[in-house]
């Protein structure tokens, strides 16, 4: 293998640039030419591909977002689109691909491998931490810390005004961010997509606090909770508790941005180099991950289809510590 390419795709995550840097510098260390693909699969189809040097990734280790940018590609979802993308790589002599992203990114990479035989290795870059085959994904730690900083500030207001705050964090299908911020932020309750928490359960938990003369409460909700958005949940609670001062804050995309934490910089660097070296070693259609501080490789099929359940001990801890 003499030429490889790298792209970032899907939602951006703090640490993607650190991962990209590791891929590029790892490739150069091993004597390979390395190419960057701008705007993910859309850029691949359009041939927005350029040769990268060591200086191409200088001073990006602590930078949020992705210098390669990201974009959705409707065309890549078709066989014809993927054929165009594969041809762009083959015409340049590119023999392997590192993809940095989440389940959507890996689904596309898997199809590219199956339909065109292009060796691909993934590095898990998503704040949701919902990919099987790694203890933590790139950007997750930073997103939790960003959300936690906001929650700490909101609690000051909640305490000052005797309010109940419903705070929505990201997590359409996963409650990982919600659970960690719930513990770190001292929330009275956490609502996640994996477990049904009814409005009556919410009121019952809050009432226990009110009975103990708690004047303020924080409820963390993941955006994909079964009861709806934080706004919808708060409205349902307000309808049954009209005398309570209830407010809602949706943290939204603030969780995606910002300089990556030390943990994410190190994790991303390890995963980027592991993905590149896995590709060089002949691994195909796998994701590089870290489990119990050791590099492992998991098939892309398993990474995107197998469940990664929440740690129920952490969920139990929230209930105990909110007493």
C-alpha cells in the first residue's frame, strides 16, 4: 500500500482534528502518500481530494470541528454515487481509506468496501458514544464537560429562584451524555431513550424532593427520550403541577463545538494511528477502538448494529444520590 486517503463525515466532534493529524503523520511515518477528502462522501464524489503533508495538520490538535469539513451526500446513498466516489479514488491510485465518524459514516464505508473492494478502517468520531467496540468515542468526553459546565451555571439560577429546570442534552438514540452529566451535575432525575420514564415517575421523583424541602431541581433529558423533547416533558409536568416555576434549556449544538479535552486529544490520537496502522497491516472493513485501554478492531457491521447498553450501575447511582 502506497497511497491512502482520510475523510471526516457526519456530525462534527471535538477531537476529529487530532485524529486526522494522527492519520496523516502516521501515514508519512510509514512512508505513504496521504490524501485528504473535503466534505466527506460528497467531496469524494466531486473529487475534492488533495495531497496532505505534515504541515497540513500543524496546530490543529486542540482545534474543534474538522478542517476537512463534513457534509451530507444524498448521491452517495445510491450505487451510482458510490461508483463515482470509488472511481475518484482509484483514478488517483488510492488503495485504502480511513473514515472518521459515526454509524452513518461507517455504513457508507461498509458499502464502499462491499461494492468496490476498497479497504476501509474507521475511527469512531461521535459525541453520542453509541458505537459498539470502544469504551469511548472521540468527542464524547468533551461534550459531557461542555454540557456539565452549562448545567452548573443553570443550577445557580435554579437555586436562586426555586425553579425546576428541564435541560435537554444531545442523544437521539443514546443516553450516555445524559447519564454522565446527570451524575456530574447532581441531577434529581435523568431521562434517556433506552428506558421509559413516565410523567408520573417524573412528578413522583420531584415530589420526594419537595417533601424534603428541596427548593430547586434539575432534570436532564436526552433529546430522544420516549416522552418527547424537554419542552414537551416540561409542559406535561406543568399541567399537573401548575404552582411550580418550571423552565427549559436545550443545550443543542454547543455540545459539538469547542477545544477537545485532554482525554479526547489523546484518545483521538491513539485511534487515528490505530486506524492507519490497521489499514497498513491489511485490516479491512473494521473500526479501531479502545477497550480497557487496549486497541481492538471490530467489524463495521458489529460496530453499527450491536447495542452498546448503558451502565445500569450509573443509572442506579443517580437515583441514590438524588435523595
